[in-house]
């Protein structure tokens, strides 16, 4: 008998045509490869929960989490509604059009956090997986 997958595989994707990241339905970046799509992972929790690494925002109180994309963009908005307030995280990977018509796609992921109401308390955890072969080094 096959073992059922015990974790959600509901992920949003952000990218800039050079690299990409997967953001869980809890707002955690659980897969990120830099500087290119075929590079090793910086965050790989999607594949190994113990050693894979991630970027997570953990509210201190029970939270309702919803996600949507900003209209006509690849910006993923995760909204955290907590007992002590609400906040949003806008995750994206920048891509800039230069004056000469070319695109600049820096190897980075960005997260902009803004509070909407109250004073929500949360912790940020970043645990990059620097030691997997092929990944960036310290």
C-alpha cells in the first residue's frame, strides 16, 4: 500500500526568467535555486524538511493565511490575519527592463512585509542549505 503524501503540495511560484522559487501555502519559501534554474538549491525544504532550508515567517498567535497574485504580475501576496493584527508579505524576484531594451534579472528573491492592522508579532527564520553540492557557498 502506498504512503499518502502528508504535506500540502499547494505552492505559488515566483520567478524572473532566470531563476524561480516555490512559496508554500503558509508563506514559506521552500524551494529557491540561485543564480539560475539549473543551479543547486539555496532553500530545499520542499525535498527534505530537516536539511533543506527555507525562509519562514511564523506568527506568534493562531493565524488565517490566504494567498493571491497581484493582478497581472508574478508578485505573490500572502496575508496573515492574527488575533493581534494583520500583515502581508509580497514575494517576488525582480526583473528590470533597461534603457537599451535588455532585461536585468538579479539572482535574488525579495519579500516586502507590511502591517495592515494592529501590531502582529512574528519571527523570521532563514535557514539556507549552503552545503548541498552545487549550491552557493558561505
